[in-house]
């Protein structure tokens, strides 16, 4: 049960970081890294990079606690689900 709630908390944190990183460049908080995907459409991948950095931090914490097997699986599942849900909710996509 503790592992489930840990994974759920990681999923929520990763999703929130993806959202904040996707909208923060619009306010000039961080520089915007964009990838053109279609004429008139771009993907702002700042949120994706911040989410990956947080994922690596979760793995490093698991490694330091010597629980990389359980932490790695839980963190990876949480990251993949947050990525799928974030892209389905169109975090980072914007029109010119």
C-alpha cells in the first residue's frame, strides 16, 4: 500500500511539473524551448525536460537509499503514466 501511495504521489508531482514547465515560458519565467511540429503549431518541451529531471532525481534518491529495484519500477511507471496523460491533455502544445 505504501508503494502505491508513493507511486501516486510521484505521478502527481511529475504531472504538475510537466504542466508548470509547459506554461512557465509563456510568462517569461524560463526561456522557451520549442520544436515546430506543424505549420502554425509548436511543442514547448520545457515541461518535458523538467519532468525528466525530476524523474532522474527520484531515481537518484532510490539509489542512495539502496532501493533502486522498487523505486526504479515505481518511478518509471509514474513517469510513463504522467507523460501519457500530459500529452493526452496537450501540455506543451501551442499554436503560433
